[in-house]
C-alpha cells in the first residue's frame, strides 16, 4: 500500500508541490533518519524553526539550528536527522518542481556538499519567511479554486525573498528593456510574435535582444513564452470545461497536437492526464 503521509518513509512525492511541518522530538515516531541516496526529482527548501538537525554524516556532516535555511536541488543526496545532542528538531519544508524562469532564484551563494545553505536569519526575517511556509502549506492542501496557483505564487515570493538574502546579491535590477518585453508578452500571450518585432519595440537588434533576454531571464524568449502559456493552460484546465482544442487556441497554439507536446514537456503529463488528475 502506498504511503500517503509525506512525513513517513515510502511517500513518493509524485506531485509538483507538497509542504509540511516536521516536529521531531526525541523518541517520537518521526525521530528517524531520512536517507535518500539519489535525492529527489524536485527541490526541497527547509527552514529550521526550533532545535537542531544534523545533515549528512562523518566528515561531511554539518548542523543546522533555528534560523538556518536549506535548499536541496534535484539529485542531491538526502541524509539528515535530529542532532543527537539536542532533544528536538522542528523544521518547515516545501517540496516543489520549479517553473523554468525560477532558475536564478534557485542558485544560492553558499553550498555544502551540494546543499545550498543560508544561516543565522535575523528574527525579523524569520517573521516574514515562516508565514509564507505556513500559507503555502495551507494553500497546497486546500480544495479552494486556484489553490495550486496561489501556492505557487506564494512560493515565488518565498524564493525571491530567499534569493535576496544571499550575500552576493547586490541591488541587481532587470534591464528595463527586458521588463518591457516581458510585460508585452504577458499581455499578449495568445498572439504570435517574432524576435524582430520585440527588438524593434525596445530599439535594439534581434540578436542583442536574444542574448540580453537569456542573460537576464535564464532562458530564451520562446521558452519563457511557452512556460507562461502552459501556466495559463493549467488554470483553464482547472477552472473551465473548455475542450483541450479550445484551450490550445485560447493560449496561442493553433495546432492542438503541438500544444499537447509542449504541455507534456513542461508539465510532465499530457493536458488530458493533467485534467484527469485534478478532477
């Protein structure tokens, strides 16, 4: 029988977002070692709110305490438990599969054995971050309309805040020309456009726009547009009874078969399967 409790061994995390609070007290039923040698398909972000934990073992081991933030990328080994010298370890966590344009937010400065670490968060920062963990958990578990979209929106806020905590993040601002292009595409997602048209809009060459967009956004213009279109398609599949063919046209794909291929590449399942999973 498949494990349905994400706090217990055997849960397969076959979802795009799962969140929770692990309250480990010495001797309770959660007081065991998490051991996933191959890591996971998605990311896990972890905030210690009380006590201490021990990550890895032997010479690779390091401790975390209240105010320490961890980010495990896909494929990085998971081996952690309560620090034996401490009677408890309470940590909030979120497992997620990222959207393509989040890549810059998921690259932190300090890395220990493949795990990104941000330590010693000030109390005023904790009071901003922990409520986001709580709200994401509640939204992810809710049956309300748009609960998935709300959870992802809150997760974006959390990841941006975590990124701004990195020591190497100066007051970097996205080039205003790229912001103008992104805003235009967001408002006209269902329309076809070429790089030449977008470049003319901001008075630079098409090749310059392509290089600048990739440098600022971490992906090509087409990748960004497809990612946003599929996000919109998920909303329509969740909240309407429109046919897949109609949704394909609504978001700018004239060929439903091509839309289905793009959707599966980004979402991991076909539009039909996605709708069946959420119905």
